[in-house]
C-alpha cells in the first residue's frame, strides 16, 4: 500500500494540502494544520515564488469557523412543524432513508418520474463528490426526473458569447498574464477585487496597472476594483450599458476610428449594426448625447472613452456576467464583443474577446471530469439542439432556473411542462438564490410537496424540507478540483478530518439509497469494475489495485479519464501530495488567436464562419426584444417604467465579498469584517432621513427587507446595492430580517435565457434611526 | 535590530484577508476586537471621490508608550528584534487596571470601551488617565503630545479651564479630585517644544473662520490637520477672543496664551487680525472669494445690563467691555468703590481686576447665596483674600443717582431665584425693605450675547444667539457654519473648543460631499459610571497649588498660580486611580491594543506573529494579502527595498516613538 507521505511536526501537527470547492472562481490551495483530528489553523499557498503564489482570500481564511460552526448540521432531520418554521427533529439515517424510499416509490408509481424535480447548483465542485451527479445518477437509475434549464450566473453571457462566436464557444478569456501586454483595461461591470474571477486576478490587475496600463472602471458603484486600480471611474445607470457601448460605436464610426480591415475580414453583419448606430435603421443616431440621457454618463465622457479605446492598441475591454443577469441579458456582452471587433482587439495579445465569461481552456472547471450520471428517460428524447442557442427551445421539457418555484407553484396549469410532487435540492440554496424569495417560500410551503435537501447547514431552502440530510464538507473529502475561469491549475483536495456527527458524503448517501431501492451496480466498488472493463481504461487496473481506498482509486481513475489531466500530470502522487498542479503556459493564452492568425483554416463555429455582429439565427426568431445585433432596448423595471413612481430606486445585487453567494453566511469573522449593508447615495439617503447605520426597509410588490444603510458616495444616485447571499429570514410581519436581495428581485428570464436578477425597482424608507 | 511592516496603500483593496488570517492564526474569537484593523476613508463629492483603506496593527514603536503606562509592566520590547510583546499573564494581574464595576454597571459594562468619568465629563474627551499616567512615569513630552492629539490649547486649559472633569473624579470618594487641570498646565509649561512643522495642504479647499476665540482656534486646528487651508479673520488687534479680551492676565499670562496660538499658527493657520468681517454680505463674499466654507465663531461680547433705573448712568460699566479695555491696554476710569453685579467668573474677574487697578473697596453682589454662586470656589476664595466683599442673595431695583453720577445700588434681600424658559428671573423676596450698597462705579457682569443683529443670513434666537440647524450646524446659507458662544450662548473655553471641533467635522463632511446628518451613538453620562474603589486605597492628599500671596498680587497682574514642581506633578499624577483601565489603548497612537468582551479580558495586540517569526516565517497577514500590499522585514531591508519611511496620514499624534511601518500612500 502506498501511503501519502505525512508531514507531522514535533507538536503533532500534520499539514494537509487541499483546496476549497466553493463556487467562488478560485480553488485556492490551502494548508490545513491538523492536530488530534482537528483543523487548528489554515495557511495558504507556500510556493517559493511569492509573486506566483495562489493566495487564498478572506473566505478560506475563515474556514475553521465554517468547519466547526455550531450550526453545522450533524444529524439527519425530519420536519416537525409547518414548512419554513425551522422546526425539525433528529432522526436516524435508517428512518430518513425509509421515508425517502417510500416517497420516491409512491411518487413514481402515482405521478410518474416527471413529477420528481431535481435541482442542483454550484455549492460544491469536485470530480468525485459532486453531489449534483450522485443524485442524478440515482434518480436516472429509477427512470429519471424533471429539472431546470439555465445557469443562474452566466446564462446571459453565454447567450451573448454563443450568438457572436458560435455554439459551444465559452472560452473567451485571455490568461491573466496577458494583461502585461495591454495599455488600457476597461473593467465594465466587473469587480475582480470582490468577486474571485480566478485566484490572483486582482493581483494581475495591480501588476498590469503598475506596468503602465491605464485602468477605467465603468460601474454604478465605485467598486473596490475602482478603489485600487482605476485611473477613472465612470458611474453608469444599471441596465443601460448597451446604450453607452452603442454610442461609443457611433463616435468610432463617425470619426472613422474603426479597424475596418478586421471588420471586413472576420465579422458578419457589421453593416446592419452600423445602420442602427448611425440612425439609418430607425432615424435615431445613437450619439453620445442620446446615450447621456439614458446612461447618466456625460456625452463628453462617452466620446473621450470611445476615442481612447479606439486609439489605444492593444486595449482590453473586460465585461462580465453581472450586468447580463438582467432583463436584456447578454446584449451587453454582445455590445462589448462588437466594440472589441471594431477596434480589432479580438484574438490579439493585450486585447480581449469580451463575452463576460473570462474562461481559458486550461484546467477550467467546465472541462472537469465526473462519473457520468447516465441517461434521463423521464422525458422522450427531443430533437437535437446542437447549434441552436434559443433558450425557448429548451423549455419544452424543462423550466428556466429562475422560474423553478413558479413551476412548483403553478405546474402544468401555469404552462410548465410538469407538476412537481417530489422536490430534491442538492448543493444549492435556491429559495435564497433565485428571484422572488417570498414566492419561493410559498411554493416550498405547498403541503402536498415532499422535499429532500442534503445540506451542511439549515439554509433557507433546507428550512422548507421534509427531510434534511447532513453531508460532509470539503475538509472531510478528497477530490479533484478546478478553478474557473482562470488558473490555470488543477487542485487536489485531501481529506483533513473525519466527518462530523453523522455526516455522510453525497455519493455514499446515493449508494445507500440505491441499495434500499434495489438498484444494481451502483456502488463505487461495482462501478469501477465496469469502468475498468473499458479497453482504454483497463491498463490502469494494475495500478489501482495497489490502493485500498475506493475513493483513492476513483480519483486516480478520474485523473486518467480527464484528457487534460492525463496530458499534464505525470506524477499523480506528487500532484496529490502538493494538492496542486500548475499548468505552465509557454505564452499567455489569447482567446481566438488561432482563428484570427489563421482564419482560413480556423473559421469561427458560427453559421457564417465569422464573428457574428449580426446573428441570422437570432434574427430568425423574430423577437423584438431579442435583437440580432447588440441594441439598447428599454426593459421593465428600468428608470422609465411607470412603476418607478412607486419604486424610484434601482436595486443591484452583486456578489458579496464576505461570502460565496449564500455560503459562509453564518461565519462571524467574515460578517464582522464586512457587515451586510445597503449602499445608498447621500442624495437618496438625505431626503429619506436615512443616515449611516440606520435600519431601513427596502421594498417592492414582491417583498420587504430590513437592512442597515451604508451611506456612501461610491454609488450612483438612484441606485441601491444589496449584496446577494444573505439568508432569507422573514419575521412575523413578512419582513425579511436577513435582507436577502432576492426577496426583492423578480423571477424572470431574459430572452437570451439570463436570470433577470439585476433588473429591479424598489423604494427605501427609514425604519429606525440609530443602530 | 528593528523589524517592521511595509504597507502599500495603492494596492490595498480592503479585502480583509489579512484580518481574518490574523484572527485564525491567533485564535481570536468573533467580535469586533481584531489585531489587524482596516480603516476605510472616503473623500470628495460624487462622482469625484477618493477612497482608500489603511491597515493599522501594531507599529512596534521604537519607544512603546504603551509599555510606559502599563501599571503591571505587561508590555515589553524584545531587544533582539524590536517586537513589542504582551505578557498576558501579567496584564491586569497585580494592579487592577480599570475599576469600573462590572456587577453594578450590568449590560452597559464593556471592558476597554467604557471611559473614566473624567474623560466622559470633558467636553473634548481628553485621555485624562492616560496623560496623567504618562506624567506619573515622567513622560512629560508624550503626555503633552497625547493632549495635543485632542485639543490645541493645553497651556490655556491647564490654567483657566472650568475642569468639569474634576467634578466627577472618582478619587473624590477617597480624598479629593486629581488636579487634572493643573497637571495639564504642568506639562504645557515644562516641556520644551520645537515649533511644529507646517502641514501640507492636501485638500483643495480653504476654510475661512471668523473669530479667533477658542472655538475658532479649535476648528482651525482640526481643519488644518485634515489638510485644508485655514484663514482666521479677527476683528480685534489680538488673537484669542475672550482669552485675550476677557480673561485677565493674572490668570492667563499672555506669553502663555501666545505659546498655544503660535503652535497653531506654525501648523499653517493664518490669522488676520484687525479684520472685521461684515456679518451679512461679508460672509457671502468669502464664499465667493473661493472659501469652501465659512465658520462664524464670533463669541458673545455684548454685555447685558439690567433694565433698572439708572443703568445708563455715567459710572455704570459693562463687564466684557471693561475687561476688554483693560486687557487691550485702554484707559478705564474707575472710582474707589466699585460694585460688580453678577456672581459668575466674569464678575470675579471684574472685581479682581478693579482691585488691581487701584479701587480700594470692591464688592460683588449677586442673586445667589454664596454656596450657589456660579463662580469657581477658588476664584471666590482668592477674591476674598484680596479683600473683595461678597454681597449675596440680593436682587437689584435701581442704581442711585447723585447728580448724574452713581451713588450706589438699591437692593432687596431674597431667599431664592429661578429662571424661566425665556431667561427671566423670578425671586422670593424676604421683605420689601430696600437697602443700599454704596458705590461710585457699578459693573454689570450678568451675561453676554453676540454682537450681531438679524439679517438675511443670520437669524437671532430669543436668547440672542445665532440660530442654526442643530445637527448640521449650518446657517440657512449653504457653506456657512457656526460654533462657540455665539451659537450656544456664553459657556466656557472647553465647551467652545468642543463646539469648534464638532463644527469642523461637519465642515469636513460638507466639503467632502458627505452627509452632514449622522446618528450619534447614545452617550453614557459620567455619573452613570460606577467605580469600585478598592477598600485598601490609601488616602493621599491632593497637591495644593502654590499661589502668590494676596499682598504680592493685589497691585499687579502677575500670574497668581505658580504651577507644580516636577515632584508635585508626579506625586499628584500617581494619585490617579485609573478608573477605566486600558491605558495602553489610550496612549497608543494607533489604538493597537484590543480587548475582547469577557471578564478579566487581557490586552491583546499584534505580536508580529512571533511564533512564526521565530521559525523564519513571515507574519500571516503578510502572507495572506493577495494584493501584496503588505511586507515585513527589518527596517533596513524594507527601506532599501521600498525607500524611506513615511508616516501614515491621519496619525498626526506626534509621539516621539518612531513607527515601524513604512508606508506608501495612495495619492489623489
Ligand atoms: C471675563 C471672562 C472670563 C472668562 N473666564 C473663563 C474661564 O476662566 N474659563 C472658561 O472656561 N471660560 C471663561 N470665559 C468664557 C470663555 O472665554 C468663552 O466661553 C469662550 O472664549 C468662547 O469662545 P468663542 O470662540 O465662542 O468666542 P470668543 O472667545 O468670544 O471669540 C470670538 C472672537 O471673534 C471676534 N469677532 C467677533 N465678531 C467679529 C467679526 N465680525 N469679524 C471678525 N472677528 C469678529 C472677536 O473679536 C473675538 O475675538 C470667560 C469669559 C469672560 C468674558
Ligand atoms: S503601536 Fe501602540 S501598541 Fe504598538 S508599540 Fe506602539 S504604542 Fe504600543
Ligand atoms: S503580524 Fe501577525 S499578529 Fe500582527 S497583524 Fe499581522 S497577522 Fe496579526
Ligand atoms: S489583505 Fe492586503 S489588500 Fe486585503 S485588506 Fe489586508 S492589506 Fe489590504
């Protein structure tokens, strides 16, 4: 038996190298100090070159409070009060399994597999223990389930990217070190100082700035990125980014600053865009003056920016996913791509392809390997959707992710493809994390709905479950991890502690249920035998036989199954021991460089073979609010909506820094460092007699939250900001005391499939002065 | 060797990774106490804002003031590397540091947060126990620096402050209050200071201040330290307001006053004397001339007279004018029998000044009985020693007229007197029988109002003071602010200083485009602080202030008080009970010491991760900073890597200890 070489010091402290598995963008290397089976301290990356260290942020620095928090679940629970009341009683695993098995059987028998709704999210990312796959495999073995379509985070950006660059094109990022080649970085709605767009992104931004690149931040907030890096901050009204981009295009065209050669050679349909921009299409020239009224950005600022962007070569326009999480979705990413094409910055070092996804195809989470979940036979196999990017075509059998609870509430009579009887939520906290939390809570309170939630915490979603199963956290697991969107590296989690209480791994829970349900060949031991029958994998058998632990075997197998892991990692044991393998790139990766450098051989995978400024496919849908070019179209709940009279403030809900979405919410070290507060400009606060630290009520027709005010000039007047992820916690009057942003947001989707969470109007009043 | 930190503010994103890592490594519980703190600063109006973070942990000072004051000697500096470490076993062990009663205070108790009664009673909340502790240890310069951190007039307030702090001193329950005021005067007199360096103007705005009294000076001092340009316009030929025009020299010698004023001027405050500002158009003109804000701090100089017959006679004077004329060297005509009407300090000053000018019979008559006179008891005693008569419990009916000259004052005996909301007095008269106090000169010292009238800009209240929004401290016109006696009505120097400081902070907010209205946290009154004095506390008499004898002083304006000797000062300072404890926290210029909320909480602070240091590792905060804003090493190493030391902004407390943090500031 090969044992991991253990590193134990005089005081009996063992150092375990691992990474996190949160949905933060990083999977930072961590060194757990373990003594007597307990993590007693955490250190970060210690690679010799401190410049290249992948330094963990405050979230993982607080991980001990996360692991040992008194509120972590330790036992299976059964509901012992009304749904949502938070009353549960402890039961045994056997009892829990019996109840679930019986309910599953009954539901399938009475209502069929389509009435089982299985929803997963981003709560854990690892190759072996990904809970999403474990239960999907279980349910597929029983005949399948219904589920959702769309990614809560990035669907808008995915739409924009695919409409422009072609189906399946998601690696639109340059590796971060390419910033050293750029002269201008425009962070448009992107705040990497707060959100981890890959470990070290902020550090590279600082380095690029110190290397002489000018940094401009366009954001309704003077973000921390603006604070550290910006030479210029351009505050903009949310939802109007596309209008400003179009006006920049107008300036560029009128002054003939565009890279016409690039446009001619690589793009499709630019003339249609030009006609729109100059006003030939609708008689309205999209001038900076036109945009000023929409965006709140002075026309001279727009003009100067357009010139600066067009004249500075190369320049990296960095869009993101936040502004695309809105009613007009990915139009903003389409607009950014168009600008980048007009200035010839796509496929060039120091430039940027835009699209908001930032990913590079090395060690990326999207390329991670898992045990496949098998086929879902609950729904007949429809027509192939390859090449089709229309979200509507995906809703025949599924519900949009932001509509899950509307579907639970209204089912077929509401126009959804199924009625839900049995709901299973894994690695997600969607009552909290999708629009309209009050509606979600109402849906989850349906008495005839049976809900299972495997969890680490009694989250707002788990509060409504009938059965809550306690699962292990990442410190008690070994797994293969990958960051998104940039690394590039592979992480290796190493189990540091034994499961707490009666917690189990999801994969184990699925297996134990499978056994009770009489499913054969489900267990890891059985499955691996089958896999090793595959002639391609068979040669590994000899190696795997040397190891006892089934998880260890699987991880080694998965490492072989993953092509990029196989290609990059020669010494698996070294990788495991170090908890990390860095992928060395000879030169910075530049998205679409291959296509641009050798276009003839590498056309874009779009219908036209070019970058589609104009998408014929989108045009064919004939949807006035889903235009084939990047247009500014006013939406519901923007500032001109008549509703603005009642709810005059726009709400944005960016990622929090002190949490990973809703994860880590309970961690005191984080909450005290960065309290959950609403940003509000003095111009909005003063007439409402709101002062710093006052408790405010923020409301609209969907709900009311109570939150402390942070009165700051760092946000544009007319906009308030509540960071997402705080836990929904309604009091007896229905006021959400936890101040979950989604108590206010709408459960709507954009035409491109984005969850429209950043389009939201609210009113703010003072509840009580003085904290 | 001295190890230290390097902090690059241009890189810090305020992410708090350092703070959380520090908490994890040192196993600090949840709670606001944190060895590593990240201060946030926001300036400038939207959208031209400037924001920055500033980390502050321990600076591992070359001469750690915290170590000087710790009564348990729990803090020490390691010879070999200069790390300032705390011995937690010693902290609060031998000598109980902090006597506030946890049991009796109940929920409001929080060690390390509650202040001593004296500190609460002081309108500017001076760190009194801390500066006395520094005096007790012979650290006079450090003590003076600590005082200057909070207020600009230590020499003045070391002599003529009304010292509300001493009223509430807990030591009164043992013997007498600590001589807080005199100790301040001692350090102000006994430290030889270099004039401070002129401060750089870091803000683009300039502020105009009308009036160079304590309110104006205090506002100027704070504003110049915040980086503004400051000009004071003073109508009089001499700067100081009532300090120069009102208070007599025998209580506040002018060289002493000028020492404080010169310090403020050296920082860059310009004082334009002989410049009367028209309080209507003149204020707007200043705004037009480019001053970002104008502060009206004109004091209350118009003395009141009673509306009784004879009040306008020749030989009837008004206290403030009388004092001003004397103080500014004008000739004043006095008779031999001078009677002052009024029982406050101004009355005492008039009486004692009249005595010094040669009046042979001087009396002070007032409504209150002797024990209730508003004047300071020491003042009354000294006046009596100088032969001044007190005629208490009287109301006044008329001034007797002898051919157009004053002959005396008609009085009624009273037993009590109350004032209604409008300031009208009502008396309980003993009998209607009038009697006369003879005099050839009568001086009214019954209060003052600002010398200003209603205008389009200035609105006067019923009490005669200038009205302003009580929260924003702004007049009806944007950019015009008010402070001091002209707003509050006649108060005291230290109140005027506090008022000036408060308005300065509003002016700062105004100029930064910030909200002026802020909620202040509820304040606990000095009298609510309950102290458990150890029963074994020995009595130690208060050091008495040596005075010039009455005969040596009645004929001249020599300073009456002679000041403490060094020995007396140290003995006196040692009497302080240190009610609130946490002296280390109070003296530390960076508030590095932290206390968690638990019983017998020990002081904690950054220890430079000594356990890591000793095995050759960097502090965890340095390793955790993903913006690479932090570095550590010996000062020599850091200097050669990053250039020379710069002191952090906002830390203007010029303690002699040199901070071991190299700092690269973020520039606007
Ligand atoms: C005789 C006397 C003795 C006192 N003794 C004490 C004491 O021992 N302890 C104590 O705490 N308090 C004492 N006080 C009270 C104390 O002096 C005042 O409360 C304090 O000085 C008020 O400060 P201020 O800055 O508001 O105004 P002031 O000190 O009155 O200063 C205002 C200044 O503004 C100037 N000014 C006015 N109008 C204009 C204009 N239009 N243009 C330009 N300049 C103008 C005036 O010339 C003056 O210099 C005493 C007061 C008096 C009268
Ligand atoms: S910074 Fe404060 S705590 Fe640290 S050594 Fe200096 S005085 Fe003491
Ligand atoms: S040096 Fe160590 S103890 Fe000091 S602030 Fe940094 S992490 Fe905390
Ligand atoms: S870790 Fe670095 S960037 Fe973050 S707050 Fe601390 S010093 Fe600033």
